């Protein structure tokens, strides 16, 4: 969820020799009702001191080498991973002429979901099971649309392993998971049209994708829910995501 700052004071840079040493920013956070925001009533000098060697500030300054802000166009993007890799925080500071913008994004994954990076996206994905045992690809779409955003699929071997281990069990059957991809059409904008799927072999364009018992992606009849000892027991769901750039 993006957050924006409205500036009410000027930037106050000063130099030491030829180096810029400090830039002070003052403003109020707008539209931040979803997450608690602590407002600090501190002198600017104290606030500046706190921004060194801490992760409590929008722009983390590890030393006295501040960025060169003399250019009319400047952009900085910083990302932090939360505890147990369950959340990510992203801050983007940009300058265009005399106009400054700060955008803050925070993505936290819920229980039974995992945080992953997909090129230009951060995503929360998880495996969800059907309540009545086995289901078709259409049922998988309905399931993910109901609990999250859409069906998704494994963008990497790491995601593949997570989803495979999360697929659950159903007595008397091998359990399989439907993943995004019907007739080579994909609903999830973050999966790169399935090009990163760890495939078991060549895919059939007329079928639907699923995670096989061999821990890879295969294709099968979209309308099937059971085939011999195999049960399509659930789906890989995209729960949340945000775009970095």
C-alpha cells in the first residue's frame, strides 16, 4: 500500500567543504490508516542524528557520504526484508526540478503464505485446498479468486519447492495443485506468462497447468478433478503483490 509525504518545510542542505552532508525533510504521512504511524515531535537535529545507522528512516545513511542531489532528476529506491522473510518495505524518493516525492510501500504476507521476489514484483503466494476434496481448474480459479487475487504458479525452483511442500494430503490419493495457465493464457501479471515454470516436459497448449508429484509443472485436462490415484486437491494462489518500479 503506497504512502505519500506532504512537505511543509524546505529542504535544508549544508555542505562541509565540497561535500553535501545533510538534507532534512519534514512532512506528514497521508492515507496511512491501515498501518500505525508514529509521529515524532523532536528537534530536527535529533531526528537527523537518529537517521544514521538505523532502519527507522525512509533513507538509511550508513556513513557521511550523502547522495548528490544537485541533479534536477534524482531517484533512490531502498528495500528492507522483515523478520522471517514475511514482509518487505520499499521506499522511493525522487526529485524532478524543485518537486520531491516520497512513496512508501509495505507488503506483509499472512499465515501459510510466503514472500518471493519476481523481477519487478514482490508477491505473497500460498497453496489452498478444496473443502470437498478434489476439484477442476475452474474450481481452482474460484478458490483463489475468493481467498486472494488469482491463480499463480512457481516463478522459480524455490517457489516450486514451497508450493509442492504445501500441497497437503488427501486419503488414498496423490495430491496435485492447479497453477495459473489455461490454453497458454495467464491471469497473474507477475508470472511472466509461465516462462519461468520448472516444466516436467513439453506443455500442451490446449490443457491446464498443475504441479505434478515429480515436483515440476505439467499439463492435463482442465475439467478433471480425479485421475486414477491422482487428486487435484487445491491451487497455488496469488494473495498479495506490489510492483517495485
